[in-house]
C-alpha cells in the first residue's frame, strides 16, 4: 500500500506513519507539490518496482469506498480490461447527490473526453477511482502525461494510443463538506485546448502514422465538404439577408448536402 504525500500542508504522510502500524504501508513524499497526476505516477512507478500486477488508485478524500476495490480489480484479473475507472452516472438515482456545478461540468467534460480519447462508451472522465494492469502501466509515457488536474482525461488518451481496453465501474456519488480545489470556470478553457490537441494527435496517430485505412481518406474529404457547405451556406445566407431575396432551393441544397455528407464521413 503506497501512500503518496504530495507535499501536503497537513503532513498526511506523517499522520499515516504515526497512526498506522500496517507493515504493508509505504509512505512516499514529494519535496514539492507536483499535482495529482504526478502523485499517481509516483505510485505507479513504486508499484512497478515492487512487482505488483494490478494497481488500484484511491484518493484520500473519503469519496471512494475501498470495499469496491474487488469490482475494479476483477475485470483486469479476468483479462477483460486493461484499465478500469469509476462512473458515478451509472445509477441515475444517485446523481442528485452530486453538486449541480460538478454535474454539468462533468457532462461537458465527458463529451470532450469522448472526442479526444476515442472511448465513446465511457463517462465521468474526471473520476479518479481507477485500476490498471502492470503491462499497460509499463508502456505509459509518464514524462508526457499531464501532472495536474487534466491527468485522468489525458491518461485515457494515452490508453487509446496503446489500444487498451477500458471499462467503467458503477459507483455512487459520495460527497460531504469537503471543498474542491478544482474550479470548472478556471480550467474549462485550459481543458478545451488540451482536448483539441489530444483529438488531433489521436487522429494523426491512429489514422495516418500507425495505420492507413479508408477512414484516412474519408476524414479529409468529409472535412473539406463540411467546411465548403458551412462557408457556402453562410455566404449565401448573408447575401440573401442583404438583398432581401430568398435563396433558391438549389442553392440551399448545394450548401446542405456537403454538410450532411461531410458529417457522415
């Protein structure tokens, strides 16, 4: 059991050492605060060196029920997944427990993560309750992964590049009176830019560098048709407004068809 003290002002590492006598516990300290991603990667490296097969990451904020650990480990141990993560949206009756700002922020971030990571079946991307197989962790580019709040979503992008199987594990939303230091308003634009970057990288890696398929040709053609339809349609719409004359049905279809076909591609 590795406890990572990311230069905690409350000396959480010292508290664990003073109050826990379990010989399995190893406290690892950072000389300075490096972020949640850095703390997780420190734990991964320690687990790799310790010869562990499956690494489970549990935060120390009381929101993650340790009794669920077998649920996270089972799919990996059975060879059905390489990485598992929590999903607080699985059971709709517990969603009302999540603060509204977090709820809507999570919905928006989930959609952006689907685009950038390529995992369309996953939700709740910022959920930090995770487990990973040693073989996948060994291939993660630790030096490139985000070290702070973008870590959970950035690692999904890295896992997709490795073609890892990721599975959501249902869990309840559990909150008390803790204050989150993650403010959606402060990180939205930073996350948005990073999602765009990862999306473009994923397309480049998977469709042009690693392999070439029919999709490699459909993507640029579809994008060109989409842009043509949007620009042509917007231009004629503005001309129609300024002249007071309605556009012909042929002009409308000439704008609509490329957009429809481009989206299909």
